C-alpha cells in the first residue's frame, strides 16, 4: 500500500480536528465514501455539526463543492440546471445547476418534494444529469453528502426506499461527550470562528486511492460471510433467527456490494492490504440500517433496524 496515499488521509484528519471536536467515526465514514465515490446520509438533531463537518471535509480537498439547501418550494431545475434561451443565437443553451460539483451537500434533504428527489436520484445513480434532450456527465469524484433532522416531521417528505438504497452509509450522530462539549464551548463561543482549513489533497489523490482498493485482499470466506449477512436480513429463519415478523423487506444486493467495498476501505484506513471479519462487523450497521424495511409490528414493539443488525451479526457464523 502506498504510503503517499495514506499520508493525505492522515493530513485531512489533522485539519478536520482543528475545526471539528470528536466525530472521529463520522470522518472515517466520510473518508470511506470519498475514496469509494459513494454517498452518505447523516441523521442527527440540530447543532451536532453535520453541515460543518461536511463543509470542513470539502475545504480540505482541492475539489469543487456546492451546498444546496433543500426546501419544499425547490424545483428540479434548481438542482440540475435548465435551458436558457440565447436571443443572439436564437437557440436554447444548457445552464448547469449546483449538482455539477465533486462534493454536493444536500442539506435537510428530506424537505424537498418527490420531483426534486427523482432528479437527485438520477445524479446519484447514473452519475449524469439530463437537461432538455441531452445528458451531461458529472465530475469525478462525485458524491452527495446529505443531512436530515430525525425529530422534525412538519414540512418534510420521507425519502423513498429506492433513493435510500443509493446511500452507502446512513449515519446516526449522537450528542458529544462532556469533555468534548467543553472543548466545543472554548473553541466556538467567541466572535472569531476557527480558521478555514487549507486544501491538503486533490481529486487525483482520491482517484488514485480508489484504484488501490482493487489490490486489497477480500478472502473467499469473507465474501461468503458478507453474502450470508445480507441473506439473513431476507431469510432469517435459515440462520435460526426469530425476527421475520419485524422485517417487511431485507437488504438489497447493493448492500452486499457496499459491505465489500466499505470493508476494503476499513482495511485501507488501517493501512492493511487485507480485510478481516472485524472490518465487516464495524461497518455492517451503517450499511444495512437504512436498507431493512421494518414491519408495522416492529414499529409497535420499538424494534429498530440497528437491533436487527446486531442479532444478524450474532447469528451468522464468523469465518
């Protein structure tokens, strides 16, 4: 594994820490998404630093960044762009929207209606945007980092399962520890905000790391383990689990792919060229929690997707 590739990751961690207190797991998952070129949904109550964390990571990269504040009156053209009539040429020309960036922050993504969500879905899955009769490729790397508030439901629209499945991770942020919150107070309760971190890595650095993931060894037994973990969310009885009544739909094949990719990224961030079972376990909840559709019975009994993932991990034999 290239020491140069790992060095820029360590430098980003240092710069991130000058602004954000704690949230080491959030940064780890954001780096994994960046390296693999996939999307992240971050859920947490207001004030936990969701938006600031994403903005800080973007500032550490010499790459384009756009923030889109999602609101109920947002239109698809506000994201993707539209055709503008040029009176001199007598023709329409495309005007590209803010989605054409390496990193796109979709702030409070669940506040936009279905039309806007469908426009975002094409960009996330196809890595392209259609304006008029033409399709335009998005830059590489490209990833959507979305946030949403779990406690406020007025004026929000639940994300469809098809869109949730496009996010590699769904992360739950919790309140900081007591000591961390004291540091936050000392750092932020002043008229001057912390200095913006410099760009310490380029888009090319990210793309080179992505190629290195292909050289990280994922043993055949671990491939079988990943497939069985996902299968256990669909057919729990096969693995001696009495949880079928809580699951309407299990995880999709995309979960299998993302479990493998994320496991390789875990190994990469640990500077190993092979994946261990612990790598798979470490990222399982973040990959699976939004892909397990709970039944009404589960909701009535306060059964969560995280609890189901914990039971699955305990039932499927580790190689």
